[in-house]
């Protein structure tokens, strides 16, 4: 269970360019479901997703995961929690161009101290599941958009997190590739994972993946 209570996020507070991106959001996200944050560009979707996943801290309010206030955790504990509880799929993929596909997928698991062979085998299995095994040794810079997005999904799954956060997962894909990625996310939901995504792509809301839609505009939730 993820709970936000009166959460606000203010950038550059007290300065001339102060900007409030999220305004007093209270929200409960139930586990094991696919929830979508829907709104136009600049509405605050990505900022809210980052607050949910502990990538940034609220300026005001509290974020709780299974009853635990994660917004007040020291950074080293928050880093560990992010690594083990959340899998992140970023809009720009954020793959390291000069590393291989396999190395990119393994990267989030390296700090956990798991045996190298175990991590490697799991990464290869994930790539095989996503039909990317033949590309395991390819440099990330050589990938197509669809391949890069699937690598990003494999990387998000390497630590077997219960929660997947996907920021605009179809933003850089055509409709055919978008359907493939959405099918992968649907399968993750069918496995019992909590999937939270942000999007303004109508296709995301047409394919039967999303079970709950939360509309956001100007940093506030719409009724």
C-alpha cells in the first residue's frame, strides 16, 4: 500500500523562480493493480511518480509505503529501499550507451552484493523473456527504441521489485511497439506486481491494462 498525505513539491523555494509542481496531493494506491497518472505535459505526472518512488522528497506532506514513512528516511536507507522495492522505467530509457545490454540490466543489482553469476543468469533470463537474448552483448547505443525500452524493463526487474514505476513508457514508440510494451506491463501486473505509470497517450487507456486512472493538472488531482 502506497499512501500520500497532503504532499506538495516546490522547486527553488524562496527564490524568484519558485515553482510548485505538486499541490497538496492525498492519494492511496492499492497493491497488485495498474494505476495510471493521466494529464498533459507539465501537469506534474513525472514529479508525482518520482515522489511515490522516493526519487525525490516532498516539500510538505508524507509518503508512506506499507505504513512506513519513507519521505523522512535518511538517504542511505531510502537508496536501499528504492533498489529493492521499486523498479524504474524512465521516459528517456537512461541506458549507459557504452555498456552492453547485459551490463545495463545487471547494473542495479551490483550494489546488493549478490554473486555475479547469479545476477548474470537472472539478467540473461530476463532478456530471454523479453526476446532480447541475441542482443545481450550489443552496446546500448546500437538499440532501436523498442529494444531500448525492453532493456529498460529488464533492468527494472533485475532486483525482483514488487512495484514498477513507468514514466511515459510509450512516448518514443510507434503504435505497434507501444502495444508490445503495454503487453509486457500487463504481464507484470498479472504476476501480482503493482504497476504505476504516467501517460497522456490514449493507447495506454484503450488496451485494458489500466485498472485505475488518476487525472492530474497543474500539480493537483482532478475530482
